[in-house]
C-alpha cells in the first residue's frame, strides 16, 4: 500500500527543511510552510539558488505565539516574537506576493551569516509563499530518487531534501506520481488534485547540509527523462491543490482515485 514516507516544511523559504510527523493540510496548504521569504536590498526574492549556505540555518515558527527561531551552525540562535513593519511586494515567478517586513534581529543575523544584506518578509496571505501560489502540495516517490541515483551512477542514495517536497511517497513505482496528473489523490485524511510536474532548478544540485553543489541533478534529469511528457521542463515530482483539508501523518495511506 502506498504511504507517506516523509513530511517536510520550510518555515522560511530557502532555509533548512524541518521534518514533521504530521501536519494539518488546509485549503491553502500547511500553515507553517514557506510562511516567510527573503529579499535583497533591491526587493528581489532570494533563496538557495543565489545563497546555498542558507540551508545550514534551521528555522521554527509558531503561528499562534508568533515566535520565530533561527538556529545557526555555530550553535547560536536568534529567537523572539515577530513584529511586522512596512508593506512590500515580492515577485514570485511571474506573480506578485504581498507581504510585510519583519522587524527584529533575524535579518541582521542572516545578513551576517551569508555576507550580504537580507530582509525577511512574511506573506500577508497564508500559503502565498509557495512557488506556484495555488500549488500548496508537492509529492515525490522514494523510487524516483532511486531512479535518479541509478541514472547518476551514484553509490550513495540521493537525499530527498535536495528536492524540498512536502510529502514523500513509498510503495509505488519510479515516477508513478507522473500518472496522477489531473487525478484526485487521497493522502491521510486529506485529498489533493494533482495539477502538474515540478520543474527543477539548480537548488537540487546543492548538498542539503552544506549548500555546496555536489550532484549534477539537472544534467542527469535532462538526460534520463528526455522525451517525458511534462508540464514543466526537467520534471521530478508533482504538485497539486488541496481538494479536501485534513490531517496527514507519517505512514498514512496514499490512494489515487479513478
């Protein structure tokens, strides 16, 4: 029986993923996922594409208490209650996301860590910080990772964190998730409708612990998935919209519907 193999969120887009044993999947996605994002002095979105070391910083966010904690590799931490400042608008891959600047010590700490000025923004609308806006759910099978490892002729398993997906699925064939496009898939107590493939970028080539480029994922995907019918270039995994909110736990069944 196909089931949920992992659940991971990123409270701050571009920073380290946080594993979860269960999440509440709401109409807009997971409340704590991509709740914040980073911009430069020019107002443009910044993430692991430009700043690989960001993955070395862990983040935790509590929507109820509004406490944000950042933990750095040297063991230091910056924690406090978030207060919001000026309104800003950030370009997210062809759409505009309204947000407000976060006041406090977090931006200064991150700027010092990466060596360039950064600002932290909280999206006004819950769920707006995911790449596709409406694509609140992403799915990738563990066997697809195995297929990539074989194509890359790598002796070591491919770390799923490279792909920063919300849910992992085990118990299906490699890339079987591609066959779910346009279909309703039940995941635990929730249900989603799969809308498209996830096209990949250079972030996936970076080691999720160091941020260094250690695997030519894009070249490998381009070669071994050449000719695959896809909604986005360099497909690896799928994304969808929430059709029915509910709780999803590790080990929950994943059931594509006819």
